[in-house]
C-alpha cells in the first residue's frame, strides 16, 4: 500500500489545498527582498554621489588673479579704474600702495560673487580702485599680489591734455603772493578751482606745509570765469601761511576729487538737483609751491614781528580830567598788527605810573579776518 502522500517538491505540489496561500506567502517574501535590495542600491548610489561631490568641492583648484583697466590710453588728470579679480579662497586683500609712486589713488570698492554651475561651486572677489595720473608718459602698473597669486603687469599710456579739445573737466590754480618771506611773515595763498559741466559732488582739500602755520581766511567764494575761451564754475579760497623755520619750505597743493553728471538734469521738481546717468569721477591738483624763508637780520634787536603795519592805541575812561585821588579810572591799551595772528603775539605787559594801584583784566586777544588780510588785536 502506497503512502497517502505526495513526494516533497520545491513547488506547492506538496499541499494542493493550500497552494494559493503558499504561493501568496512565497510571492510576498520575494517582493520584500527585492524592495530591500532596491533600497540598498539607491542608498549606495546616494552615498557615492555625495562622496564624489565632497571630493569635487574639497579638491583644491588653481587660483586665478587678473587685472584690467577700463580705458587705455588716458589723459593727464583723467580718472580710470583698475579692477583686480581673484578666485583665491584666503581672506586676504591686495596692497595697492605700490601704485602710489606713479598715480593718485582716489578710492577703492570691493565685492564678491558665488556661483554654482553643474554642481561645482566657485567664489570670486574683485577690487576696483580709481586712479589718476598727473604727468604724461608711459607707465607700467606692477603685478599686484593676492595671497600667493599675482596679476600680470599692465602697460598704460598717459597723454598730455591737448588744447582746443573743449573745456577741461576741472583744474586748480595755486599761487603765493611772495616766494622769499621772512620768518613768521604772512604769505597769502590763493586756490582757484575751475569746473566745467554739472558738478554732482566734490571735495577740495587744503594746502599743507611742514614747518608752517596755515589758516583759511574769509569764506569760499563762487562765481563764473572764462579761461582759454571756455566758461567754468570758479571756487576760490584764500589762506594765510606763516613759516616757522628758515630755509626751503615746500607747500603741497590742494587736491580736488568730485563727480560730474554724464546726463541731463531731470526737469521734475521732485528730482531737482538730481541728474540722469552715472556720475563720472574727476580729479585735479596744482603744482606745489616752494618758498625760501629768510631768517631775521643779524643786527635785529628786540621782538621779531614781521608785519605790514603796527599800531598801539591807549585810551582813558573817562577820557578827560580832572582825576581825583582815590577815584578809579580805566586805562585801555590796544595793539593792532596787520599780517599776524593773535596766537603769534606775546601778551602785553604795560608798565604803570608811580603812585597808581592797577588791577588788570585778562587780555582780550582776537584775529580779524578779511578776504586778503589778517589782523591780530
């Protein structure tokens, strides 16, 4: 008698009555295993992508540093921009002081950019400095270092200003009324700034001289003037200079930096004083002045007061007698010195007559100023 069972097989024939359930169970186990394998594969790929991106970002790239100018050639007194760009990651800034030997440095602005292209991140930084050349010639902007990298040098040509090409943007006249003053003698300095076009903003410096006192006298005046057949806005200032030591004295001239409008003035009353277009930077300076300061004469005796006029005035209050013993009266002594500051004059110490008790008030020292003179009082 054969056993009432079927031989074992790997299929579902071993139990015909539960074929459906058995197949369903086997099918579920197979699908779960497949899904687990898919998850492992996806996670492995994700880790691989992240690892590769990390290697990509962590791999050091060669830093690139370049320099460009926005115009070449340029005219004397004309501003131009030098732009330095780098991909260097270090937090360092370039040293533009190497340019001061050949150019005037007006101002510098900086910025940075971040980019992500095809999964690759990059950063660049830039600096733009405004320069001006004061003399014509062939110049070479040297290599400028940013970290371990440097830009290439740039050759730039500076042309002399040609007459007959229309008005200049701006120029400065600087003069002294004498070139061989005595020690502590007043020298009148005059600065005239000529500007063509619409001035949006501007700053005019002051003359500087080591070994001298410089004081502005009067207020700045504004007017119109014609030079070489061209019309300009004229700004004028005057200074009194007093040399403090004998010998050669160099006076550095005032420098002007400003912005001119490149468009027309807007007609709307709400925008009065504003201009369309991007302002253009301008620069101007005059030549320095050299003085030969003379020492006082060897045979001079007494206080040294180089002045164009000295006046000593005495008044009494009351101004008429008779004066009664024991009754007070006032004596006022006034010293007026043209061409000197009160800070340069020693205070008066007048002698009093015999038989008088005096109670002096502190001296009232001031300097009177006008457009062309100063007077110590």
